[in-house]
C-alpha cells in the first residue's frame, strides 16, 4: 500500500507578512519557509508510522511548486519520506494545485492520500476534497486520528459542533489535523539519507487556471488599546454596550 | 443563470451561518438580476423551509433521501451538483465550516468552477468577480478574481449580519439518483456537544490561556461565558496540556474565529494565537503583565489577576443584564 503525502511550502508562522508592487505581490524578502505544520506534524509522521508498522510499503511526497521549494521537500525526505515529486509550477489557485496533484496521482496506485486540513498561507482548506473529487475517491476531512486495519481505514474527525468516527475501504483522501500524530525532529541519519533520495521534477499537466489573486490588503491597524480601571468592570460593560456595541 | 446556496440545519432548524449565507446569496442575486435557490438536505419542516424566503430565497429544493442524514462529502456534493445543474446556477454558495469545506471544493472540482474559500466580502462585480478572503492565517486579506463561468464560494461565518425580511419561498421536493458507492463511508458513531454554542459561529467568545494556571480555574471563565451567552476557547498550550478539549484551540494551527467580541484572559498574544482571532470585531485583554503583546492588538485592556478580574466582570455583566430587563 503506497501513501502519498501532499507537502506545501509556507512562510514560517512568525514571518512578517508584507506586500510589494502596489500590494499585488507577496514580499518574500527575509521570509523563512517551512513545511505547512499540518503536513509535517500530522500527515507525514502518520504516514511514516503506518510504514514502520508494516501497513504501508512506501511514503511518497508531492509538492506543487518551483525549485525554491526543494529545501523544504528535502526536510520532508529527511524525516523519512521515500521519494519526492515536485510538480514544476506555482499557483495560488486551489483548482490548479489540486488538478496537478490529481493528474500526477492518477493511475499511480496510491491508496491513501494525506493532506493537511489547511495551508497556513492561502487557508483554502480545499485541496484534499478537490483531489478526492477529481480521482473519484472518498474524502474524510479534519481527521484527529487515522487507523488502518487490513484495507479498512477508520478516522475520528471533527464535524460541525462535535466529532464522529467514520470508516471506509481504501482508497481514500484524508485531511489531517492535531491528534493524528506527534511531531518528530529529523535526525542526522535522516538528513544524510535525504541527500541521495530521489526528488523527481515533473512537468505540469495542462490544468486550467480558474482564479487568481489580484491584490492583497493588510487588516486595519487597531487604534490603540483603552485601559480600563480593574476595579471598575461596570465601565468595561458600559463601553462594550454603548461604544463597541457588541453586547 | 441563478444563485444556489446550501443551507445547513441542526435538528430541523437552519443554522445562523446558513441564514447568513442565504442573505449573502440574495444580495449577489439582486446585483446580478437573478434569483436564489436554496437546497436543504434531510428532515426539515415545511414552515422552516419556507422561512428561507425571509432571507431572500425564492425557491427551496428539499432532498429527503434518508441515507444523506449521515453527512458525507461525496453524496452531498452530488446533490449540490444536481441542484446546480437543475437551476443553471452560475454562483454556488456554502458555509466555510467542516461541511462546506468538504462539499464545496468537490462541487467546484466537478463543475470546473473557480473557488474562493472563506470569503469575507460580497463579490465586486464591477471588477469582474472579485472576492475578499483571509490569507496568511488572518494576517492579511487577498482579493481573488474568479474567471470561470461557474463560481463557488464558501462564506466565513459572522461576516455579515443576518437580516430578516418578509419574503416567502416555494418548496419543491428534489430527488437525486444516488448509488451505493456514494454511501461507501460508514459513520460508526457521532458525538455532538449538545446545547453549547459552536465556537465557529459564536458571536461572543471567552478564551483562556496558560495564565489561568490550571483547568480547575476554568469555572470563572465558564461563569462569564454563561452570563454573556458566549462560547469558550483557549490557546494552544492549554489544549496541549489537556486542560481544555482540542476543538477549543484557536490560532494558526487551531480554529479561526471572527466573533463580535473576543475576551482573552491570561493569553500572552503570540503571533500564532493572534492569527486565529484577529478578525474579531472587538478584543478585550485581561492580563497581569503590562508588557503582554496582546494589549497591542486589543481594543480594551484590563491589567490584573484573572481570578479577581473575571468574577468582577461577570458580576458587572449580570447587573447590566438585570438593568436591561
Ligand atoms: C508553528 C507554531 C504554531 C502555533 N500555533 C498556535 C495556535 O494555533 N494557537 C496558539 O494559541 N498558540 C500557537 N502557538 C504557540 C504560541 O507561539 C504561544 O506559545 C502560545 O499562544 C502561548 O499561549 P498562552 O498565551 O496561553 O501562554 P503564555 O505565553 O505562557 O502566556 C500566559 C499569559 O498569561 C499571563 N498571566 C499569567 N498569570 C496570570 C494571571 N494570574 N492573571 C492574568 N494573566 C496572567 C501572562 O502574563 C502571559 O501573558 C504556535 C507555535 C508555533 C511555533
Ligand atoms: N502547492 C501544494 N503542493 C502540494 N500540496 C499542497 C499544496 N498546497 C496545498 N497542499 C496540500 O493541501 C493541504 C490544504 O491546503 P489548502 O487547501 O491550500 O488550505 C495542505 O495542507 C497540503 O497538504
């Protein structure tokens, strides 16, 4: 059973977000990139665990991105991925990213495709379900626990206002969040091994672009905090009612 | 041409965020000179279905196949796709929650429609079809232009007020041919927190951080939340230490919320925490450290010990509510 893990490169969580060219281009200057935390901490580690326990034969990684994503892909290989594939195009359009992943995975026999619940840059939370639709597979979103027994997958997943346990037969696409696994740190052996693991560059398939980001905007700056006398919570309530109008 | 909106309900009552989505659809339809069809799945009474007219729907398609009562993205997407084809929908709207995030991308992929997920504005039709959404986990917004014929939007909850009007909608039974394969996911068990306000749609939220010292102190936050009618949330280390359930964790790696009021108690205001809450309309920070970074992102601040301030605030709210009658 081969697992495909979708790896997205994103700015570090503490990165200062800024834009240039009249707010149309993300300013990457001084920004460090990381593997999207959900992809690294949960999807990849769970895939490795399934392989280590003999339930999976290989863990492949796929990234839709240009050559600048390779350091991040190498880190994922250092954690333990077997082979990586970089689809050589870059897009903010989820239809393009999902279309590329689906075109790549089609017919390759991946029975479990793992992606993060959301990327922390574009926050679409949509790639996994799109890939599932394009490959005519089931999709189980927002998993907090993923178990495999034979060819049956069982997940605990978040639903609106609660959680549920679902099960289905492979193949399936699952989006993962906290709970699925515990984050790991790459060790020296993994880092050395990653240097020689295959990282194949795949030319992009013909996939139509259906959306594009035309501009960015920073949220309005707060006008400054109004400090309230800790002895006078009636005043805070009054302000929340008559000034902020939220209660 | 028409606008289609998926309206979710809980035990037969439409959710507030879905009413928001219906009125959002109605505004778009009005701007485009067309009508709104809502689609509802499962057990909902006729009166409740018709009431979507109050929020601007002209027509409601009602699908009652009992197999759909267990939510699954594949079967639900098929229903939405069939409805879209029936009414010739050019704009399809859902909510940006665990339901919409699973269904709407499937619909978009199937119909080769461009999608904006987590929209926070009406589409700007003067520029084609441009919608604003959160990016970089709330640290910025992007304006996304959709260029395909069909457009799919999932709407961020609490982005628009729900305005109740007077219209009424016609209701039509809508059967969709579904196969066993559409139901190949088995729901083993469901565990819904009953009675509580779901965090994602709460207008008021009381949240606690490591400054609360331990789960045994949460009763002061719960009392405040109860008095306000608020939901409760927490910072990541609090969920990591199992002081609170994981679904209350907000921030970059937790949930993103946009309540009208976010009260942060004993939370330092790390950038990863702010990422999940900085869309809140008003932020109150209670912290004993005047240097806590959260004060910079706050509208109102109170300097002091949580265990003293919060009960005092609860009393003040109680008094206020009593005076309001
Ligand atoms: C990749 C990554 C992702 C992350 N994602 C998230 C996320 O999604 N959400 C999240 O919350 N964090 C996230 N974090 C963690 C984040 O960086 C902070 O460590 C975390 O938010 C701190 O939580 P806290 O404010 O509760 O605790 P602390 O930072 O320990 O702050 C406690 C605060 O309580 C105050 N305090 C102490 N005692 C009292 C008292 N008696 N009365 C009043 N105030 C008091 C202190 O002054 C302090 O400001 C992430 C970190 C990383 C690296
Ligand atoms: N460019 C990309 N290449 C590979 N996988 C991606 C890419 N973008 C997003 N993903 C995957 O899809 C998940 C959800 O991303 P999103 O829909 O953008 O929020 C991420 O956690 C990744 O697993």
